[in-house]
């Protein structure tokens, strides 16, 4: 099995909904941050990557057909090169809405990482802090202008690096049609998945610590 779809968008851009959609469309299992919360054996791969070390991507994604969300989205460029046949989904939402959601969810979790009593969850958030807070946002999570500039930079980087037939800029508000057309599959009859509201986010974080 090899990755057929690579997510390049930041967390809080509908990534869990897209995970559910990809799995329904036959591109599952889909790797997401949830995998790390539920499978501790995954963490060493991402800790090594956060430290700048090389990994065997096939080992990291063994059993997966797609990826979305952090931490994998941080390595979209490397993954796109390693899996040249894979298509790339850049999940987006209006910048100010994304910032509000990020600031109410991921940002506070990263800031409390050292206070989390569950070792695996704390270690996961330490890794996430390195790739998100430090490597993506330059350690400036409190600087909204800088954070929004990094958000726009990801969009610019992906769209300039990959041709339109390989990269889809996708807002989950658009529903099934653009995603299915891009992946060459039929549009399902049911509504597009909607998951991981802010309330659900905090329930999932708590669940990862059980």
C-alpha cells in the first residue's frame, strides 16, 4: 500500500471531516493527528522528523492510503516528492475564521503541553509544538499577523510548487463535488462529513489522555 492522497493544509481547516470523506471514498485508512493519540507506536517516527532526522516514509505510513492534518501536512513537500503519483489536497478556510479556531484549540493545547499529566499525550504535544509553533510559525504564536502570514505562505508554497492537476485547494464548505472530481470518483448521495467542532476537539484531546 502507498499514499494516494497527501494533505498539505493546516489543522483546523476541516481535516477530520476530510479524513472521514477520504475513507468513505475508498482512500482509507487516512492518517491524522488522531492516529498519534490512539497509537503510541507512531510517535517515534514523528519525534525523529521533528528533530530533523530521516525516516522511512513507507514505514511511517504502513497500512495507510492517505494523510491529512498535522504532523504529516508539515512534510507535504517531502511526501509529494516521495510519492510522485499521489494527489495533494490543500485544505483551507477563510483566514480569520481559521485563526479564531486555531487560537481556541490547537494553540492552548500546545501552550499547556508541559502540564499534561499523561506521558504519551504530553510527548505528542511536545513534538507537535516543535513542528507547529516553532518550525511553522517561528515561535510567534501570539503574533496574529505572523501566524496569518504563515497560513498564506502555505497556500502560496503549495500552489506554486505543484500543477493544478495535482493539487486541489479545497474548503470543506464546497462539499463533495470538487473533491470527487479531483480524485476521479463518484459523488456520494449523503452529505459531506462534518466533524471536530471546537467542543469535539476538546473531547478528543481528553479522550487521548484516557
